[in-house]
């Protein structure tokens, strides 16, 4: 799969997603294409920590 970007969708903006993004940021060729959160406040906080989300 050389040269291709894997687009990842994440559900939630809490601890588990944070943990997974910490791991994925060290792996080349992926991009968090979508992150969903039920709470707008959590989504805002998450986006401030992970912008840009391209990993």
C-alpha cells in the first residue's frame, strides 16, 4: 500500500480516540478524515489539540 493515504473516521473525542491518535501520528500514510463527538464543546476542545488532524 505504498504511496496511498488511509483515511480514518473516529467516533468520539475522548481518551480512547486521543490514545489512538497518539499512536497513529507515528505511522505515516494516514489521515483522520472525520471525528464525531456528541458534544460540541468536546469537539471544539479536541480540534484545538489536534488541528491539523492529518497524521
